[in-house]
């Protein structure tokens, strides 16, 4: 069994758009190293206001990862939406995939009924999971398209 935890938190990363993007890339890079070492996979959605994340792995490692995130000063008001055991990982290939909300993926958000600002307080765990799966699929298709084109 794989332990899956879904949470959201407020993004308190400082700076303008460019600085925020640099900081977020650094967060994803460090997360990938830590998660690879701990056998944790998942997906991160973020915009200027929120982080929404799914963590998967052994229960102790997922709990430790979440606790580290909850203490991190770049997050505030970390809130667990759902915790469950699942038969297999939903995000098996990525130590931490991530998607910044951008015009390129706006259609995916719209297909989930999210036209305006992201409001994870109103979202159910299943919605966050499905949005993450759709964003992951988009990223993988984009990567494969780049490979074919080059």
C-alpha cells in the first residue's frame, strides 16, 4: 500500500514574478533530491497565492516530508485535505512534478471549472488529484512532442 497525502498552503515566497519563479524552481529542485532519497513522489501545483500538493510513498516518509513543508517559511497555513492508502502511485515517475499556472494550461483549469483564482479551500481532494493528473499528462505530452520535433 502507498500512503497518499493531499494538502494546500499559502505561498509566501517573496519577490516579483521572476524572483518567485527562481525561488520555486529551487524549491522543486531541492524537493526532487529529498524525495528521491526518501522514495516520495507527487505533484505540485502553484500560483502566486497557493501551493497544492500530493505526496505519495511510505507513511513515515510522507509524514516526515509534510511536516518539513509545514515548518518551511515559504509556506503558511498548511492544511491537509485528505490522507489515504492507495493500491499504487498516481505519480510514479516523478520525484516531484510541478505545474505553475500559466496561460498555456488555462484550458485544463477551465475544464475543471476553475476560471478565476485558484481556491483550494473550496476544492475536494478528488478534484485536486484529477487536476494534477491532467496537468501531468499535459506536461508529458509536451515533453514527448519536443522529443519528436528535435
